[in-house]
C-alpha cells in the first residue's frame, strides 16, 4: 500500500489537537521560555543540536515555519530569559505549535535514553543517593546547567540546586512528551505554566 505524505503540517492529526486550545498573547510570551527550556533539556540529555531539529522539521513537513538555522536560532532567542537582544523575534502560535511537534518527535526518537535516565532517577531517589553521582544523570545535569548558564541571563535566584530541580523536572516531563499523545500533553502543559 502506498503511503502518501501530507502536503502541509496542518494535515497532521497532531496539528489539529494543538488547534483546539488557543493561547492569548500573555500566555504566548511565557510559552517562548518554556519551549526553549524543554529543548535545552532534550539537547543536554541526547546531544542533539539544531541540525537534528531541522531534520525533524523536514520529516514533519514544517519547513515553511522553520526553514533554516537562522530561523530556528531567532525563535529560540525569543525566549525572554536568553542573553542578548540580537535576533529576538516574536514567536507566533504556528511557530510554537511547530516547535511542540518537533520536540515530541525528537523525544520519541530518543525515548530509550529518556527512559533509562528516568529509571536511574527513580533508583537514586529510592536509594537516597545523589543523581549527579550516576554517569548518565551527572552528564545530563552538568550539560543542562552549563548550557543554561551560558545562554540565559544571570539571575541571583537561580542556584545550582534550583537548576538541578528544573533539569530533573524537565527530564521527567520529556518521558511524557515522548509517548503517544505527547504533543497534546506538552501543549497543555505550556498553556498551563504560562498562566
């Protein structure tokens, strides 16, 4: 049987799921930061970069929204937590939806490592040991913290402990986003956290 590829992102059933709930302008502003943090967690755990995100955009037929590295960089720079003013652009609803689909696609591709990391996290929680003492979680936490500090504005309220908590929360969230219906979970979580 011949499988016909959809001609646009709007023909994906997942896209329709995301159309049901519309963010207002204030929510959309807060969604920018949340999307970038989820991408940062995914990068820190899996080692993916912009090339993988652009390949996912191509597979998902979202190239019209995210055609190249510059566009992707500008979308990520729209995060108000990021350092620097250069390249900032407003993130529109269609771009936010596109990034949600890309995140969930990549999380599903890397579900094995996400599951392994969450399993280790559960194990260290039961043992009462420190997550950074296991190789996988230690590398993830270091990568997340280093990248966060490199890219985001300095904030005296963000301690190493707070960054670790954020990174571990995002890790658990990635497990949910990598499963069936993950795109809907992520979209609803973004709307909820943006309130």
